[in-house]
C-alpha cells in the first residue's frame, strides 16, 4: 500500500498516509477496504515497535474500522495507543 509515515510518537500515536495509486483501487475505482486496513495495520505495527521495549513482544488484540464514505483519493490513517 506504500505507506508514508507522517508522524510517530512512541506511546501515543502513529499517522500514516497511503497515496492513491492503481494498486489500492477496487473494481469500482475507489480505495479498496482491505488496502485501507493494511495501512492501518502498518501504522499500528510501527507504533507498537516504537513503543514496546526490546525485551518484550507485542501481539495485536483487535482492530476497529469505520467506513464513513467512499474514498477516491489517498487516505490518512492513525493508530492510537490505549
């Protein structure tokens, strides 16, 4: 999905921008839902790797996604630590 890190604050949040390109299109020309989730997973993984000490391992417990509208451009996704 070609994620680009916009901001990474260990222990707080990570914001990633996913550009619009043919690889993230679906059959109706909008951003594919799974490509959006892949970007969110990239943000989450970056945040976890930057936050968890090297003596520990992290395991994702869940993910929540809302799709308020179709996207015809790129997306910005944010992972937040809780």
